[in-house]
C-alpha cells in the first residue's frame, strides 16, 4: 500500500467549509444499532479504493467499523477546466496550484478504510478564487 504522510492534501479550514461529522456519527450509530448492515456502510467505489490505496494520506484514527486499520484521507477537487470526475490530489502542492488558478473549485475530503472499505465524506471546502 502506497499510503503517504499523516496529513490531508487539504490542511486548511475556513469560511465556506462544510463539516460532515454529525452525519458520520449518525451513520455509525445506525450501523452499531443494527439498522444498517456492514455491506451498506462499507461500500467504497472501486476508483475510491484505488485512490485510497495509492494516494491516501494516513491518519492515526482507527476505522469506526472494523477497528483494525487506520483510516486514510483522499482529497478530490472539482471545478473549472478539471475532468468531470474531478482531480484526486496526491500532494499539498497540487491543492495550492489549483487554488492559484482562475475559476470556481470545491475540495472534498473522504475518509476510507483500506481493510473493510468504510468511506465517508468528512468535509468540503471552497478552493482558491471565487
């Protein structure tokens, strides 16, 4: 597994950021309460799986579902003159380069477990110029 540094490619927080912790907590509680099956919460798309394995940024947080692997963070940016599928970032420098470009961009950070394939959007944020 080529998971790299312990920090997301999207380190800064600020105006316009949306945090999805409450939705995450609710989903985990539904799973632990038996209202959702494991296959319903551990359903990472194959492209997200590849990006998590090859480009994910390691954390020290254990997976809330399987509790055996540390989660990795995968950062995507969508916006002007980027592919329709967005751009998966592999370094912090890529985010800074996109932020300097003209256009509207939005970043998304997804946490992924590379063992059970739990995944959840944890935050979104505006990038660069508006």
